[in-house]
C-alpha cells in the first residue's frame, strides 16, 4: 500500500504477487485514486453555502482532497496523516478542527480509519467519505466495461441525482439478478448510485469466475457507486459516506443540509471502512 501526503490519498494497493487493485489515476478517465471527502460529500448547491449569515464557496467533495496532510505516525503496518484548520481552510470552512486519516494493514485487509475532532468553541458540522476506485478484473483497453457487484442486500433502492449532481426526491430500483448487479457500458449513464439508510454494509467486486476480487465493508449510512459515464473506464468506485450532496435548489443553512454530522466542542468522531483484496 502507498499513500500520498497530498490529500492523504491511497496511491496503490498490491497483493503479495504484485497485482494492482487500485485505479492509477489516468487523466483520460479520472485523475483521482482514492480521495478523502471532507467536510462535504458531493456538492453544495451552486458550489456555495450559508452559515451564520455568511456565504462560503466550496468545490465538490470539499477541501481535504486538495490539501497536503502531515504524516504524524508510521509503523510497519500502519500510517496516520493529519490535517488541521488554517487560514486557508477558514476562508472556506469557518471551523477549527483536527482530521486524522489512518491506514492499517491486517493481512489482506486495509482498515481506513477517519477521526474528526472539534477543536472549536462552537458546534462543528461536517460530512466525510471515501472515494476509492478499484480496477475491474479482466478489463482490456478498447473493450466495453463488464463487471459484477454483489451486495449483502438483495433489493436495494437508489437515490437519484439530477443533471447537475444534486439529489432529487424518491428511491429507484436498480437492475439486478438476486443480490448481483451486472455492470456494462450503460450502467453509469445515470451517474452515481446512492444507497441510503444503511441499505448496504458489504459490497463485492467479483472476478471473472464470480469470486470476490475486492470487498468493501462499512457501517456508513450511505454508499455510492460510480464510474465515469460514457467512458468504459476500467474502474468502479465503491464509496462509504457519512453525508451526501444537496437537494436540488437547496437554499437553507449549512447545518441543516441533508445527512450532516454535528460535534459538540471538544467532541470527536471516529469510523472506518475495510477493504479486502482477493
């Protein structure tokens, strides 16, 4: 496993034989690999939000993915990176905070651990999420995307995003065969599948013979699945989220956004998701 200080983002996941599992960030499809989403997931409507009478600008998925973290702990099986508020972050996000990202190896598993601490004197409002992109086994350049995803829920319902990537009302069925969702070149014409209310706790990207290639386990209340529409990209993102994009035309305050998290002064939040390869 390799991790960059920029965004505390994983760069590579290889097994003992040297096989790569994580997407390598080719700009032809998508430059990300596994960005950390904080303090928002998705977009705030109009790329701006209001808090205590002030308006702030923030790009999709927040500021953490665009900043350098500091390596604060390193061992044989674990690394921890930290990001603190600064003059730069306060211009976009008016809260004092500590954000820690830990990657812990355990055999063929990687524990991705988030730690958010409120160092402010007021309540802190935030969202956090993962965005790891996994290579599709058996994909070949120039061939249409083919993959299968297996859920621990046989009939999940997805939220729908509008054309500008904001939530719209209602839940929708997905194409599936039992608890397996086939993926082809048109699956992501709808962009992102978003499963809320903890519908899915475990999802497997299957190999060519139907065995788990990558498994993601999470306790997060939301899970996103995405690959760039219309590109036949060789990867699928499996994204545990504590948060989601705004509703279309949302004009309320930051703290009242859908799926926000709140920390009292001095309080902290910790959660993790687990990636298993093979």
